[in-house]
């Protein structure tokens, strides 16, 4: 199982703290996360994604026990 956690405005706006998915790659991760969390796929794809504390790679494979974090990019001013 992959633990998926949400941070920042994404968590505040949706009220979703975390979900678990059985994904083997990034495509499955986005699809399953959207289904389980109810968060729009487009919104998820616009987030910064970290896997085990490191920025994701384009074709990164996922392993059982990985932790994925979604964070909406923010800007200040």
C-alpha cells in the first residue's frame, strides 16, 4: 500500500488528510488517488509531488510502503 498525504490549501479546501492506494506507477497513483480522495485529477496533476521526501521523477515506479505527499504550489506577495 502507498500512503498518500495532502498538505496546505489542498488539505484545507478538501478536508482530506490522507488515503491509501495500490499504485505501481505515477499514472495509477493519480487515478487511484483521485478516485479515493474525491479530489479532481486536474487539481492533483497541478500539485508538487514528493515521494519519500524527494521530488517525483516523470516515470517513477512506486513500491509498497512508499509515502507520497501532494502540495499545492503557493505564491506570496
